[in-house]
């Protein structure tokens, strides 16, 4: 009995270590997540499988309590509660998928868990998804790499796991030996800012002028597209549009920036494209952060104020002759937004965020590494722009 208990504790500890190490913000560490299905499959019962899933997910999302506390200027308790609630979907799905039947049945059930955690509704909380590692193990393979990775993960739940582990390790080592960062689209400039929590909250004339100056300085040629972070402009209004179009007169630059559009039921987190000819909303965020931004329970009554989720709308848009796959903040942590965008074969990926509240955590690093992995998998140039 003691030996069995020790084995159970060892499995949970192993899952915690894997979640902690592979989701540290280093892209090359992502393939370690492929060991999670092996650990999960070794569980002796459904309760242990749930504990393994909880250990992995909680370790991978360990920055959430501190981030929530910083965002709301509160103690850790609200963040800890949200942390535990966020893990529920992952734990429930993997507890359901576990089965006493080994072999292809267990592999098929794990594939089902992979799919469920990649698409809504469970995919809304589908963080730390092992499929993100596809771009590191099989860079340039595209959809074939995604399917190969899924197959390898499923085999890791069977007795053939040594074969799958050796094969994926070999591809991983090849990727490490030939490591390269994603290409940058020609004529695109991603701007990182360090103005903290004031970005998006302070939108006075002085701040707008500072942003204009920063954007103009970032452009190197008249035809450049300068990308500013999520919420950079603040509230998108006719007055703000006039200020920017006037400032861009004769510059030839195109600005792609985050902003907020208020409506009668709440607000949209958007990207706007601005040039001397005017501005337009080109993207409305499909999946705002659940809880803090997206609050669907408000729609059940007369309440309002939360961010709207577009879910499957506008997966790509065209700007300056380039079709772009947009990923705003939280969308970089889950699977379906980027895969939906890739179905339209965009020419580049643009990932923006406003991560001032993540100070002291690895959340922004994980967002960046995820965006890098998807960029490498589909061989799409990548533009990053974050505020800290």
C-alpha cells in the first residue's frame, strides 16, 4: 500500500514539474509538455488522473493569482480562487477521458481530451495545451505538424510511448540545433512600451501626443506599418481619430494599435488601423480574458460593462496589402483562435498585449513563446508588441 501511495504522489509531483518547467516562457521548453499524457495515462484510477491534471494545470498557470492580485490591487485570495476555478475545465475533461482500458482506447480518449480543450466551451480555459509545442518539434510542417504532434501525444498514452518519445525527442533536438527566431514581416515595426497600468486608462492629449511621437519614430520608411500594444490608444472616438490622422499627415505610415470601443452593452477590445486618410476598426477580440474582461453572466440580466466575446468572428483582416492573423493578449494562451486564423492562410501573425499586471510572473513570456511556436509551425512572420 505504501509503495502504491508513493507511486501516486510521484505521478502528481511529476505533473507539477512538467507544468512548471515547460510553461516557463522559454519556447524550447514547450515540448516537455509531451510527457504529460504519459504521466496521465499511468494513473491507477480516475481520481488520480484528475489529481495529475490539476497538478499540471495549476503549475503551468501559477502566475494567475499574483496577476489577478496586481490587476485588482487586492490580496492573493481572489486570484487563488480564480486559479482553482480556471483549472476545473481541464481537470474535468481529463478525468472524464481517463479509462481503465489501455491501448488504442485510452489513446482515443486522450485525443478527445485534446480536442475538447482546444475548442469552446472547454477551450475557453484551454491554457497549457501540449499542441502548442508543435511549432518547436515540427517547425514549418503546418497542419501536418499539428496532426503528427497530436498522434505522438496519443501514442504517449500507450505501451508504444518509448518509440514516440524517441521520435519526438529527435525532432526536438534537431529543432534546437537549427533554432531560429521567426521572421519579421518586411516593413512592419512592433513597438514595446513600458508605461505600466496607465496605458489604456490615461488617454489625455499629452499621452496621445507621446504615442504619436513614439509611432513616428518607430517608422523607418514611409510605407511602414507600426504596431502598438493592446489598449494603447484607449477609447476610440472621433476626436482621437482626428488627432491621429492629422499627426500622420504626409508621413505615409500606417498605425495598427489596440483600443477600446464602448457600446450600449459593454465594450469591444479592438485593433484599429490609422493612416492620414482616416481610421477604421479592423479586428474585434474574439476571446477577452474570462472573468476580468468577459463576463457572460451579465448578459443574463440587464447588466452591462463587460467586454464582448466575438468567439469565431473576424479571424483575419487585411492591412497595407497583407492578410494578418491577429492575437490579442489572452488569445495567445489558447488554441482555437490561431488555428481558426490559419484556416484563412494569412501572410503574418500580429500578437499584441498589455501585460503590466503580470509583473513578477511568466505570463507575458508564455504568451510570447506560444506566439513564436505557432509562427514557426506555420512559417508565418511574426510581429510582437507588448506594454509592461
